[in-house]
């Protein structure tokens, strides 16, 4: 009797959250799967059922492939660079004796809390032909290196650099917190045994924070696939789709930025692909990398 | 060699070694941080220049401080209106989120009942669902409810959007509070609601504040949902307004007002960050390293 009473209380406490979450989050998510099977412009009430034709069209759409390629480029190369840098920063900042470590940590993390649209605008001027980067190069008499950084050739690399700079702090603070939880005795013993700093890092630190590293990788995968604001405000996916990702593609198709038709079914189908990528990415990472956590 | 001088020798050798090691750390950390600091300092100086000076004197400090950029961004470019729209929308969404997510998190963390794990994972799993997937159905749902173009429409979307992370964070906090306190309160005959209101909420205050800060930063920066849900400029939030100013800049070339706008919308997060960066960072890592 008391058990039932407790369950009722719990559900009462949970009711508002579940109601809002169910109606405005879960329902649209499921509905999206359904909408992706329709040809639908959004403004007319008629939705035409076309089965998987949206997905077939996606598979033949060169711009979708371009966006998918870019998405995977940011996901892999961005991931390798960002996470290595984050691990490096975290390792350096975990030394208690380092003067100014809290300041460094705060500065590296700062772009994470800054409004992304603002970062995008700063980036636009930073990479602008008459902007900061070329200005620096000119004043250093390195005029040869000045370039059109957001032009068709280099835009994707400039974007990659911007993404790394803006997001590395997030992974760093999580890794740092993981490292700081390791009892110092391990490193001390290893040092007495004559292990060098790199040995300690690879043999002790990394194995001991392995589950934190996996968490950070999963966060990265989700974040990188979802990323929208920075890319949209910096280049809108351009020039000529050079920096478009599936996330950008979904919005552009569904809300009529490619052609003046709202292709809501088609755009949502791309959103479904994005969701599948998130599940695949996170699932694969977990099943391949997750090991028994080391207890300490 | 006497014992003392030998110790001294060893210690100074360690000192040099430490310095050599830190020296390498500084070589990596200082350029990165200097770049970041300089970018934001540059932004602030640029927002006080005239457009002409922006190019003629790209690096220097402005010869006269052009505060007009700020008044221009604030009133002519309507950043002021967007600013108060954002405050209104964000404040209500935050209050609603914190209320319902703390209630939910309390039930999930403190009451054991069948299905609690399932509900917890379903809620937290929302963090993995890309908003892009929801855009169209959510837009249609809100249209049916006549909430498109309405601040209220964005508010409910924001509450749903914040729930997974807020619940995740707060469940972590509630679990750190010792059970004995509420057990003894229950012995004294206090109901769950009394325990929640009178005991748990005050004890979880640091957690609630962390969640509030996070919710604020997330919503203040949010762009995509606002872009889809709010059509009419008079309801726009700061991110939308600023981005639109950026697009308009293509024809006006008024960079300095745009920079002033960026400074204005960065100000709240910057101030929060200066005073609370430790709390923000430790709050974030609490859940993630568990």
C-alpha cells in the first residue's frame, strides 16, 4: 500500500516535467520519423505519402553528400584535434604548481559560454579579406600568406579552426576534473620508481580517466553533429555549400533557403539521418571503447 | 658534501626542473590564451571606433571613444528591444524549467519506485536528440496551438529543450544530499511536499543556482529554435536580432555598430563568468565525471 502511495507521489512530482517533455520533445521527435515519409511543403494541409522516396532523393542529392562529407570531416578531424588539444591542456593544467592555472582554464573555457552568434560575427571579421588575420599577416610583412579565408578553398579549414577554438574548453574542463580526481599517490609512487612524466601520463593518467575520455568523446560526437549556430553565422554553409553540414542542410531545406519552397518532409528526412548518425556514433563509441572502469 | 648543502642542491635542482617543465607548459598555454584574450579586447576597442578608424587603425586603441555605436545598436538597430525580449523569454523559461525539473529530479533521485530508471534515462536521452530533428514537427505543433510568432511558443519549446540537461544536473545534486535528513523528517510526519519544499530545496540551493546559470547561458545563446519559431522582428531575441544586423551589415558595412551589438549581448555572460566561472566549470563537471 505504502509502495503504491510512494509511486503516486513520485509520478505527481514528475508529471509537469513529463508532460512538457512528452508533448514538446518526444512527440515531435517521433512525429519527425513519420513526416520524413511525406512530400510536404508545410503551408498546404495536404501531405502526400511517398514512403522512403525522400531518403532515395537524399542519396542522389550531391549537396546532401557534400554536407555529409563535411559533417564527417568536422566530426573526425575536429574530434581528433580538439580532443588531443583538450587532453594536452588538461594535463598541463592539472599540475598544481603551475602559476595562473585557474586563469588559463577560465580563458580557454570562455568561448564556450559566449553567445555563438557573437563568435560567428567576430569570426566573420577575423577571416574577412580586410579583417584581422590578413591584417596581422600584412603588418608582419607576410603578405604572401594573406588569403581569402572564407573562400571556396579554405573555408572548411577556417571553419575547422573556429570550431576547435570555440569548443576545446568544454572537453578540457571535463578531462581536467577527471584527472584531478586521481589520487596523487599513484603518480608519486611511479615517480619514485623512476617513471618519467610522459610514462606517468600514458600509463597512469589515461587509463585511470578512460571512462571520462569516453564520455568526452560521446559529448563531442553529439555536439559536433548538432552544431549549427557557429557554422550558420560564420558562412551559412557557404560559399557554394563548402561548409554545409547535415545540420545546416536540414534547416535550409525545411525552411526554404535553398529554393523558396519549404520542403519540410525532405528536410526532416535529413534530420532523421542526423539522428541516426548520433545514435550510431554514440553507440559505436560506447561498445568499442567502454571498458571496465578502474576503481580507485 | 654536508647533508644540508646536499639537500639544498637537490631542491634547487628540482626547482630548475619544475621551472623547465612549466616553461614548456607556458609555451603552449600562453599563446592560446593570449589569442583568446586579445580577440575579445580587440572586439571591445573596435566597438568604440568609427568605421573609418576601424580600417585606418585596425590595432590601436580608438583616438576618441565613439559611444554612438552603442546607442545606435541599442535603439536604431533595436538591440534594446531584443534585449528585453530575451530577458523576458529567458526569465520565464528558466523559472518554469527550474521548478518542474527540480520536482522531477527530486522524485527520480529520492523516491524509489518502479520505472524510475527508465524515466530517468528517457529524460537524459533527450540530450542526444538533435534539435534539427524536432524543428518541423515542433513548428507545426506550435502552429496548431497558435503559438508560432509568440514569445509563449518559444518559452514552452525552451522549457522542453532545457529539461534533459537540468534534470541530469539536479539528479546528481539531489543524490549528494544525505538520506538521513529526510528520513527523520518523514518520521516526524512531514509529507513529501513539505520535505521537498522545506528541506530539499534549501539544501539543493547550490545545485539549483548552477542549473539556473546553465539554463541562462544556454538560452541566452540559443539561436535555431528562436529562428524557426519567432518570425516577427518585434518578438526577436538578441541572437536573432544580432544575426539580422550581421546580414544587414552586408549592405551598410557598419561593422562598428555590429561589434557594439556583440559586446552588448556578450555582457551578461561575461559578467556571470567573471564572478562565477569556478562554479560554472565545477557544475558542468559534476555530472560528467560521475
